[in-house]
């Protein structure tokens, strides 16, 4: 039995060279491979100062352009949203005039506040020119809704024809 135990210990030692017969780690016999880098290999392993400066210069140009593009996109989104609200207000004013048979002054105006923003509207009633085909008197209703967004003034105009009599 003793001979088989020594062969098992020898096999364990060959599989795990750090562990000897005592079962303790033997770090003195462990060899760590040392890598030797030449000066040429060190130069290829990193970035040169010129490459870093070129990358920084590129980023100094790209980042402000990207931020400017995001700002323009945000502004146009706000303007588009307010134009949609202004068109909805103009449509509402036109529908009220059509339903009430268009009675009233030739020009009306008012202010609507929606989503914390003020929208001023003006309704103008004009005679539609009589054509050779139709002798019926028609009127054109124009609604202008004005608002401000991003420090600029914008307006939306909607028109419709109604029977003038």
C-alpha cells in the first residue's frame, strides 16, 4: 500500500506543481514568465500626442455642431406643436361662425389661453366676388391666429366660404 500512496503523491505533484507532499502551496518553485518589451513595441502600444490632439480637435468641432442641431430640432418641435394648437383654435372659431349663421360684425377678435400659452385670433368677413356661373352672394371668413414661440412671432390662417344671405 505504501508504494501506491507514493505514486499518488507523485501524480498529484506533477498535476499541481505548487502543492507538495505536505498539502501546502509551494510558491517558491512557481515561475512567472517575464515579458520583455522592446522600445519599438512600446511605441506601437499607445497613442501619440499628435493623435490625441487630432482627436480632441475633431471633437471640439463635432460636439458644438451636434448640440446646435439638437437645439434647432427642439425649437422646431415647439413651433410645430404651437402651430397645431393655433390651427385647432382657428378651426374652432370658424366652426362657431358657421354654426351661428355668421351673424356679427365684419371683424372680431379674441384671445385664447391653452397650455399656458396665449393665442390671439382675428376673424375677418369679406364678400366673395360674384362670378358668371353663380350669382349667389358668398362670403369668405378668414381667421388669423398669432402666437410667439422661441422669441419670434408666428401666425396661422384658415379660411372658408359661407352663404352670404
